[in-house]
């Protein structure tokens, strides 16, 4: 039995008790393996009390948690305040755990040196290759490490040559595969698309009228209101500002817009852009911000909604929230950015082009769907569930590793 090691971000924990798309995908994989797989997994993660408690339930996965000391946390906090308030940097979450991240990578590097894993999967961030660079672990694991890329490649942190020696690079969409090919000197035949999947058992769950009513009461949503939902980080790239503007232009007397998410996951950091969003609402009681919501609770929120509007403005690599909406049977408005169309175009989603008229297009399609009471058909929902379920995800992952080992 192979022992596959996953190097996660060192920013958010796995199990994914604080959210995070990549962290959730890793958890989905190990969850499915517990039920239907025979793999032995090792997961490197930052320590979190809730995650640690969750980890004790796993029999086929070994978790190696790094717990930063008080000293590291203190100096990280001092550095964070210096960068934000003295240097006036905008992307606050990028600077919150710099020292912790380096210390975490040193911890992972030591463990890689001490242990002998059959394969090492680096999850998404090129920074994590420092754990292979340090102590020359890239030599020890030559031909055994893989890059699972969920986003565009940014700074390579001096690891370009090590990354280019990856056995395989797995990408979440053809769009990201093209990005990789343009930025790395890498054989395109060794780039494999491994599409994201979600736990369909969660998103096909049926909720009672009582459960739906309880959520409406929690947020003081009128019982007869139709609910539009936005799920995701409330950052510029996700198109949240366009959603607010479109809603304000529409005839929303009997509608409520529910914004589910925060700017920085569950880490209590509020961005300047998020403050701008709050100002944009102008105390509009028909626009409600829930803040961070645990991933396990999201299916209920989708079930509550009559429409999901998720119009990414940036080139979204894939888009888990779009899959979640369709799998829940919720009509979807989204955009043709990055890899989104590869995932949703066959399953009834309205896919809009991003241009100067995007706000009006969102408004018009909102009105069309809600005024005509359009619903997502069961046939399309079921096809989506068959294509993107976790059982298929585990099979596809194993095939990618097996293909790499045999090449």
C-alpha cells in the first residue's frame, strides 16, 4: 500500500474546519478514501484544535500537525502590523502568517527527510516547494513528487527548476494547463487535468420547510421573499460588487440578497474592499451579510436560495461554488472566466461574458429567472452529480498517480 503525503498550505488547517477551497478538496479526498478507498495518506497541516479533534476519526490518514509557538505567533503579529500600518499594504491576508509559514515549511522539510513516502503531492502553492528544496529533499523524492495546481502560478520562490522536475502536474482545468505550459519549461504530456469534485451526498440532501424557515428567521428574511445567494470570499475578483450593483438596479421589493462568506475565511481580518461593500449597501435591509459560514452548513443555504449569482471577474481556475449550486438544484448565473465554463456549461447555468455591461446582464437575468420562476431541471442536476462526485474524484486521483508512477 502506497503512502501518499500531501503538503497543504500551512495557512488553513485540514480537516478544513476554517474553510478554504484547496483544504476542502484535500478533505474530500481523504473522506472518500475512508469510505471507499484503500490508500494510506499522510497530510501535513497547520495545527487547529477543531481540526485535530476531527483528525482522530480517520483510520487511513495520518496527520502531521505543526503547532507554532507563542514566540512565532508574537513576531508574526508584530510583522503583520508593521506591513499593514507602516508599509500600508492592501492584501492583508497575504502577510498574516509569514514567519509561521516559513517555520511550518521547515517542519515539513524535516519530516520529509526523516520519513520515506511513496509520493509527495504539493498542494497549489509554489512556496511549499521550499520544503523539497531545503535539505535537498527534491533529490530524495526525485520522480516521486507531484504538483497539484488549483490556481495560476505566481512567484516561484526560487523553485522553478525543482517544480519543472515534478513527475506530473495536475491542474483543475484546461485553462490552468495552458497557463502552466506558458510559464514553465515542462512537457505538456505530463500535465494532467484532475477536475475538482464535491461531496454530492451533502449537496443533494433534502431539507424540510421548517429548516428553511429557521434560516429565514435567523436573518430576518420575510417568509415570502425570493432569495438570491452569493457564496464565496467577498473580494473584488469574485464579482461581489457587481452583484450588489445589479441587485440595487433591479426591482427587488420581494427579494433578499444573502451574501454568504467573508474576505479572509475564518481569520477575523476585514479588507478595505469589504468595508467598501458594506458602504455600498447603504443599510439596505434587503441585503444581508452572514459572514463566514462553516462548509458543512452551506448545502442548507443553497437549498434556501431561489437563485445563485456567482459572477467571477477574474479568471477563475474552476469554481467549486458553481458546482455546489448546480448540485443543490439551484439556478445559477456565472461568467465565462478561466475554467468555469468547462465545469458548468453543460448543466443549465447561465454563463455571461465579462464586459462593461456585466451589471445590467446580471440584473436582467436575475429578473428573468425569478419573475418566470425558472428552476434547475433534475436531469441536469443529476448529470452534474454523476460527473463530479467524490468517488469519481478518488478514482481519477489514483489514476493520475498510477500514470505518473508508470511513466
